[in-house]
């Protein structure tokens, strides 16, 4: 799921930073189980992978939170945690 998380964050970052050449890298990752809240026989906690992804390009950097459901069809990169001008 990590490649999908990187792709989702890179696409989001490229748009937010107005930089098609932006690149992304995973800063941290974690597997999480959540309670489905369904009937007892269906109460099997679904798993998801959560990634913090840094995106950099065109002199700017941003950090995104990418979430991927295990057994799902893709990942979503949620809001920018910060955007700063890079010194590079």
C-alpha cells in the first residue's frame, strides 16, 4: 500500500503546491485497527495503513496524511499539515 500512499500524496501535493514536478517520500507509517461498530458477529476490526508523506517541489514543501484501507482499492491523502518555502 505504500506506493499508493506516495502516489496519492504526490498528486495532492503537486496540485496544492502548483508544482507538477513535486516528489514525495514516506516520513512515517503505522498499521491501525478500528472498531467497525457493527453487530457482534461482524465486529471484526478493519485494518488501515496510515502514512505521513512529505512532498517537495518548486521551492515549497508540504506534509500530508495518507490513509489506505487494507483490502481497499486505493488511498486518500488528507489536508496539508503545513506548507513552507524550501531553502533549496
